[in-house]
């Protein structure tokens, strides 16, 4: 497969790294939310780790967006219908919005907390608070939106993966092979 029909190595690595981290963060977030309040030290450490990885996802997502803007994506197959191409582009931009918006939303939740607990990123530096109103109501609203964002990521991920698999197995085009190293396009329509 030529370089013009496949994403470059940087885009592929960032794609899979961020995808794995996002899914891991969602399940880790649900797990830490179920920790008992009495286990304060464990809960505190879990939240600090969650916030640290959230900031790492934010940084990697900004790098990915910058890379994408500086490097043209391979063209979609000519056999794709116009609405499919539009939906594929919309899905990718929705992912960018969520990959950047979710960490910012989590940062806003921490900033709104009346508990005034600092966010120390991987024990290296303290993250400044965002200029959001501090209080339980604001924190609860932002936390609700952050939780819904997790579901949006999972739904979008299912649609994205389903479409890629459909293109590979049913349409037998190179959509999936553009992002999966060593995968070869399937040739010919299924019988």
C-alpha cells in the first residue's frame, strides 16, 4: 500500500495510543467513582491518576490535531457515497471535540470543586484551576456532562469501529487498512 493511501506512522501511533487511553480512562473513571469515601487515600490517588492521564490525553490530542492539520489525510475510497464521506469526516471531528473536550471538562470539574483539592500531574506539577465558578452545583453539572461525554465516546467508538469493519469485510475497500499496520485490503466482493 502506498504512502498516499495510508496514514503515516505518527498519526497511526497517536490514533491507537489515544484510543486505548480514552477507553481505559472511561472504565478507570467508573471504577474510581465506586470507591468508598472511607478509603480516602486510595480514592485520592485514583483521582489524581485519572486527572494526570486526562491531561496527558489532552496534550496528545492537541498534538494529534496539529499533526492532522499539517498532514493531509489519505483520500477516502471513490466508491464511498457522498453521505458516507460526510459522516466519516463528521465522526472524526466529533472525536477531536471529545478527545479535547473531555479532559478540559474533567479539569473544569476539579476546578469547580469546593473541596479545593489540587491536581498534581503525575506528581510533577500542580495544574492551575480553570476560571469556572466554584461550588457543589457547578461541580455536579460539570461532572454530569463529563460522564455523558464518556458515553458519547463509547457510542462514537462503536460506530467508528463498526463502519471500519463494514468497509473491510463488506465493501472490501482500504478504509481499515489506512490505520491498521500490516493489514491488507480484502479483494473482490464477497460471494
